C-alpha cells in the first residue's frame, strides 16, 4: 500500500501538517504491526514445512530401492 499525502490547502497550517503527519504515523504503525504478525506466521510455516521436508528426505533415504529392469 502506498501512502499518499492528501492535498488539503495551498498553504496548510502547522496544525494541519501535524495532524496529517500523526495520521500517517498511525497508519504506518498499524501496517508495521500487521506485517510483523504476517512475517511471524510465515516464519513458523517455513519451519513447519522445512521439518516436513527433512522427514521426507529421511524416509526416502531409508526406503528400499527397486532394482532397475534394465530397459
């Protein structure tokens, strides 16, 4: 998401700029919190999937091999 400055007045007052900045900071903090939560979720999912792949590799190494028929 791209944050765009709203055009309110040609010469905004300091109060307007402070209010706009405060709104943008609040939005950035919310987005940051959301992204951190998503990152944590993805990290956990990666760990889970990686563990699963390790298990698949372990089982594949221990599986009996078929002899090729020589075709």
